[in-house]
């Protein structure tokens, strides 16, 4: 099963936390973002129990991770699409 794990990190530690999450078994990627959450990680594990253990025992124990994380379970891919964004400053 795949899931997205949304993580909040302490200011100034976001990149370090994302790097530590990337090192964990079962984590496919961890990307830094901005908004309500600081990091979006994609994980693939064998079961809901395995996902729970990954989040509670591994991700939430990384220094700099807030206690609050959000998990969105990947049910199935509905379609393929591309999203682009342009920012002008």
C-alpha cells in the first residue's frame, strides 16, 4: 500500500528532517513544500499496521518533527495528469 505522509517540521530544520525521512525504509520520496505542512513524503509498505509503525515509531521520532502528521492512504491511481506552475516575482 502507498500513502502520502504530510509532516510539519521545526523552522530551520525542514531540509534536515526531509533528508532523514528519505533515509527510512519504505519511504519512496520526501519533498519540501510550504503551506500547512512542510514535507510531503510518499511511502510504500505492506500493510496499514506497517504504515502506522513507519509514521509513529520512525517519522515522528525524528528530531525536528512536530507531533502532528497527516496520512493520506493511496487507494488507487484515478488518472494521469501533469500540473505546471509559473511564478513571477
